[in-house]
């Protein structure tokens, strides 16, 4: 899905840092693996000195290049595995994935987790909340989403993610739900006088976490 500006991205970023305590400071470089059309990239370009947007689809990569023309942004047209092979020396980084992990097999996810561990990076992995029934309805009815491609997210539960991360030595993790309203409603509210109510609604994730749109895992690796 294509969000044409940074409102939604900046809101999600604020939930990570202000509401859920992810320490994204002391990182000069942000890497987004599987950046797609840049839906979540705006906040990274705004907040970090150097940004790598990694996207294997050439048409999406071209869109990223036309959207983010800043000198601080490098668009890498290739897979996460290709990028990792060529960029193991980048330091002081935060690695992001948004709606990517459930499109990968377990070994491909492991490559990313090992990259985080090897380089001593921080990481934020955001996936659809597998317990949210509204996400299933969105997948079925939204024209930009295909059921066959999206259903794998159901297997990426908190337990599965924790197990996979631990197998790569990433034991220091924080897990939480965020974006209580469906993304398209959140985006609409961000463009209206109701935008100030969105942060307050996030408290409901503690009462009905199954209704949160996303599950997020935050990792800090010591590189050992």
C-alpha cells in the first residue's frame, strides 16, 4: 500500500519511541529491509543522518529513488541477503523491517537476525498482529493485498519470533502491540481534527491487545 506522505510513518515512529520506549538514539544510520514503496521510510529519512532503503522489486526501487532524492538516502535494488553480503561494515545502525518477515522463509529471517547480532545493531521488526481478526478482513478485501501472499503472518506469533531470535543470540527483546486502529483509519484520522486522539487510543492495546494492528519486536544486540 502506498501512503503518499510521512504522516503515518511519523506516527508509527512516535509510538516506537515515545509510547513504547525503543531507544533509537546514538544511531546515525538506518537500514530498512524490504522498503516497498516507502510507506514507513519517511520517518527514517527525517530522523537519521544516513538511510539505506533496500528493495528487490525494481519498480518499487525506482519509486523510492523518485520519492527520496536526499543525498542522505541510498536505495539498494536487491534482496536483504544481497545487501547484507555487501554491507557488513556499516556501524552504529538501526535495522527496520515493516511487513517483511512473514514474506520470508525461516532461513531468510535468520540471515537478518544474524546480521543484527554480528554487527551489534539495534533492530525493530514490525509485523501484522496475527491475533487481530480485522487484519484478516483487510487482507481479503483490500485491492492491494493478496491472501496467498499475506497469510504466512499467522505463523509469526510472539512465541515463534522469540524462538527464532533467541536461536541467533538475540535474547534482549521487547514485544508490544501498536496502532490500535486499522492503518487506513489511522491515516484518515491523521489528516483530520481527530489526530490528537490517536495517541490516547494506544492505551487500549493494554486492554485489548488482540485488536492492535501490529506486533513489534525491539532488539538490542551486543555483537558478541
